[in-house]
C-alpha cells in the first residue's frame, strides 16, 4: 500500500509539473483599441490664449470644438511565469484627441481690424508600457486577469494656426517624455493550443504634463496572441 500511495503521489506531482510547464513560456501578439481622452477644454483654452498673449496678440474666442476619441495599436511580447503570473512589454502607438478654437485675433497696433483665426491642437503618444499580469484561470479555455505597470514614452502636441481670410498660418510641435501608471483588466480565450484571443479595458489616470497638457485615457482593446 505504501508503494502504491507513493507511486500515485509521484504521478500527481509529475502531472502537476507538466500542466504548469504548459502554462509557461514566451508569447507575442498584436492589439488594436478604441478609447477616449478626458480632454480639459479650459486648460486647452489657457494654453492657446497664453501663446497669443506671449506675442502681444489678443484673442477674442468665438467657438470651440473637440474630438476626444483615440485609436491605439500595440505590439506585445510577454512571458508566462506560471499559471497565475505573466510579464509583458509592449510598444504602444496612440493617436489622440484634437481641439479646435476659433476667434478674432487683434494684432498690434490696435487700429488694424481683427483677423478671424482658427487654432487646432492634436495630441498623440508612443512608448513602452511594462506590465505584470495577475491571472485567474477559470477553465482550460477561459481566464481573467488584472494588469498593473508603467508607461514610459513621449507625448506630442501639434498646434496649427490659420488666418481664415488668407493663406497665412503656422505650425508648431512640442514633445515631452512621460512616465505614468497604466492598468487594465480583461479576459483571455485560449481557442487553440497556441492561440489566444483577448478583450481588455486599459487606461492611464494621467498622461502628459503641464508643458503639453495632461489628461486621462482609457480604451477597450482586442488582441490576438501566439504562444511558443
């Protein structure tokens, strides 16, 4: 009986190790997401007005329009340490929101008639999120996970100014490095031995800074992963 019990215990241990081994290793993937920025129009207005004031030009606002939608794609490289833990590094390319402000600009001397102008600002970001995933396997095919990590990259803002009644205009670009917290939660569907489909909510409570403007970002993303 002792021998039989020992053999069964050894078999269980080996089987458990084999199962754990199947849940470890490298994987790669790609992701596309659609989300939004919580664009602060008051801050955007102040940034634009300050730029005009710095050049001794008064701006009388007459209208504004914003598009908070954002599209992102990611290239993913990950390593599954065990059934409950994985680490990922991705390349994130984020096409962000735009904001348009129109008004009448009064150039010195004040005797010159106001000129209708339109100012447009667009934001985007790119960089490398590094994350740890805590995973809860539900069945052989389904599992849920939570993500915590840090985004290391650059945030760019492009500003264009055009006079509505002439060809006069100009463009400027400002870039600033940014290191921010990133988090998420989602579900994986292991539909084949080496393929996984993923749906995930992902976001950053703050991205950017005072130089290029700061805002929060979140998205829903769909991914396909290949396990080696």
